[in-house]
C-alpha cells in the first residue's frame, strides 16, 4: 500500500494495553508465515475484523 493511503494515528494507551498489543504482535509473528509483523498491521487486522462483525450485527438488528 502506498504511503499516501496511510495515516499516522497517535494515541495514548495504558502500559497494560501496550503490553497486550506487544503480546498480540508476538503471537501473530509466531503464527503467520508472512514475514515481519508490525503493530500497525496487527491493529489494522483487528479493526477490519471488528468492523466486519459490527456490520453483520447491524444487518441482523436492522
């Protein structure tokens, strides 16, 4: 993906949340065969999956 299609998000999270993200990234790294895994890639994956779930729930309720 070209850099022009990316935004940088600066957010503050607790140390506990940052530690959990590090653990999730390590899990992705160990369990995927796509090479180096970055925090942004993991967050994108989590957001995309959550969005899909949200859309399905909205379709069911509406």
